C-alpha cells in the first residue's frame, strides 16, 4: 500500500509535546551514490537518522561526518564503535548522553552492536537506539531481547528504536519487538511498505518501533516525499528508508 498524504512537519505543540521525524536507513557503508543518499535524507527532513552499515574502516568518521553535513545533520554517535549502527541528528535535538554497545560475538558471524542516545526536544525526552540484527535466526532473536533490555536500561519513559532487522513481520524476532513496542509501520501505515525489493516477493525487513506512550502519526517508505525520487532511491543504497512522524509527550 502507498499513501501520498504528507507527514506532519517537526514542531513543538502547545502542550510542550514534540512532533519529530525519525528516518531509519541502511546506507551500505556509503559504497553507492552518496550525493543521492544525502538528497534523500535532506528531503525527509528528519530530526533523527538511525543509520545501519555506516562506514567502519579507513577514515570512517570523516565519511560519516561528510554525509551528515551534506544532509543537514550532525553525527551523534556510532559507526565503527557500534559495529555499524549510528545516529545522526538535527540541531533541534539536545543531547544528554550517548553510548555505543557491542553485542556478544558468535564465532563465524559478524560483530553486531547498538548505537544509543538520550536526547531532548524541548521538554520532550527520548531514548534512541539504532540496530542491525543478525542474519542468523537464533542470534537475531537473542539480539532482539537485548534490544528491549537496552531500551529499558536507558531510564526514560519514551524511546524509539529502528533498523535493519533482517526479519519480516511474521518472523519471531520481529514479533518479539512488536509485542513489546509499537511497530510504527503497522500502527499508522504511510508511504510504501517494502524496504528490500531485491527478492520476489519484496520484504519489509527495516522498521521503526516506539514505546507505548508515543503517538505514531505515520510511518513507511517515503516514496512520494517531495524531493525523493525513484532514481535517487535506487542509486543511494540497496535498502529503502523508513520515515516515521511521532508525537513525543513531555517528560
């Protein structure tokens, strides 16, 4: 399903709650068209960008900083220090703290990690986590449980998590997260559904989740977002991004 109604813009409401945009995006280590990637991020006007497969090797900090600068963001945390996940943010966010977490290494599999932060948008306080879960189903499920534990350990009432789950909505890890959190794409579908189009049928394996007290205003692939073109989506990376608009209550 594709809906073309635009998501609300970021703003602070009269009651002090914050409407924010959160973009989750697997950028394939910036091995593709970085200009197209920056154009997509800029057009989505996010307050937070939850990145997966950020550069991890030679001059990785400089590469991630260049992407952030080209798309109106700053680097908040993550990258090689979180084994790939990272968080970018707009200047609207006030940062309280950050932490990069390396997950237990299974021999023969890739190291995984979480990039995490606590930020404020005015009086609204938010925990944030970016993840890229394992291709191995057993390890992936364990990492899903660790994700829920890590969100709880942030010590905030409201939190958002997003990333490349390597699992579909009917998978047990996806269901584990959706049982404990709101699957934003299911609560308020908007835009396109599928984030991995290199298979038949295409799959929704990237998602944004929010804790129960957050109002989900819309979430999906920004196919009809002004400034986002099909050509750029194809050129930027092998995944399609997920954009969510959320209303965060005051702390």
